[in-house]
C-alpha cells in the first residue's frame, strides 16, 4: 500500500487534481542522450526490452530527469507477436518487421508459452516498483488486438493498414480468431503486469483511426472490451486507460463500450468534445507532440489551452501521441514547469 498518494491513480479513480499529474508517451526514448547511450550498449532493440537491467534503467531515466508523476514500462507492443514466434526484428530506417501472417497459419497460433517468453518484462515491472519513488505511479501497457494484428498480417507498418483490412474482409472467421487470441493473451499479460506492481495499464490502439464505423465496433471496440472484462474479472480494482488514436467522434461511447476507466485523446480531438468525454470520467492527453519540438510560445499556448479547457475535471496531462526523437529535452523541462507552475 502506497503511503504517499499517486496522483495518476487518484485521477483514474475520478478525482480532479490541479495542476494535473503528467507523464508523456514514449517519455523514455531517442530524444534523451542517456537513452541513446544505454541503447548503444544494449545491442538490439529487443535485447533492450528483454533485459531487465537495461529496461529498468531506461524507464527510470525520464523520472530522474523530469520527475514525471508516472513511469511507463519500457517495452514494445510487438513483444506479443514476438512471443508467438513471428520473427520480430527492428531494422534501422525500416521500423519493425516480422514474417507476414498467412491465413492458413492463423489456426496454428498458440498462446500457451507467451507469459514464459515475456517473463523478463514482468521482472522489469517488479523491479521498477521497488526502485521508483513511492509517489510515482507505474504504468504497464500492451497493444490493442487490432493494432497488433495489422503488423502481424502485413509484416510491417503500412500507411493505411490495407493488408489487415483486406484480410479481415476476405477471411472474417480467421480474423476473428486472431483478434480473440490476441485479446486473451494480452489480458493475461496485463494481469501479470498488475500482479508485478503496475498501478494501471494502458491499451494502445495506434491504428484505430483508419477504421470505419462498423469496423471500429468489430475490430477495435469489441476486442478491447473483451480484454478489459477479462482483466477486471480477475483484478476488480484494475485501472485501465484505453487509447484509440485517431478515432474522433467514435470516442463518444468508447469508454462505455470498452469498460475502460480513462480514455487517451490524440491531438486532433477538439477540446470542446474532450470536455464532453470528461463528463463521463478521466481523460488523458492531448498536446500535439510537434509543439514540444517547436518549443517557445507554441508550446506554452498548447499547454495553457488544454489546462484551461480540461483542468477543471479529471485530467492526466500527456501528449496526443508519443514524443518524437526530434524533441529538445529542454523543451520537455519547460513543459513540466509550465504544467506544474500553473495557477488554478
């Protein structure tokens, strides 16, 4: 039991705190020189993810530098397909790649060994909880089934995820099996993270925004709802943030249909709409990451606008997507100071 309140957890319980707690998606990463040094020593990106000494270190680096209110486990959403033996690799300049999933391979996918494969990640969570400041929340995460499936089917990221959409239309039974499998494996993974000490978990649906209304309901909402129900059935007190990037107006009832405690908002979500969503519970977001690159008045104006519009309700301040490698670390310092120095 935490002796000091963890503000992120308090907001996830529905409280309004001002100034709001903050953390940044991809807060541990290439924009930090200390990360680049650790990354060079670690070797491959997956070695970095699967070696607790390295993963703990890079998770803690932004906490030491900025004192964020939450640390998020350093890992990757593609450790799940890696655990399913899809030959995941990260190639400089090309991004993540893996063996494309053929329709006849879907039925042979087995999830029984997933958690044993991911044991080093769970060990990282356990060690982080021991090493983090008492007041700092620890967040676990995973990818949403739709987003993970898009990479598995194409074998890489694509601009519009047409390979996965075509697969879903042509092979609905196999695609449904894949989404259910990923949902069940991912729920087990989140429960393991919670048991290891995560205060809350986030589900990243980074490619939700390219889906139509019907597809969003079937491919994004339904699998995440399955995950949330599974996690909460086993860990009733679990706090879950669901981030469906680019979903726009489809976010209107996303919280209610998935059962998530909080919803993450990308930077394209109008703040007037965000206020409506906030009436139903906590929201997280939604500063444009490019403002952090720009710095100066554009950064200050973006921060102030969010605080003015959303600061009177339950808010976790964050970016609308991950911080970019081009971000100046000093601009992040300015962001933290601006948020925390605000006067209600």
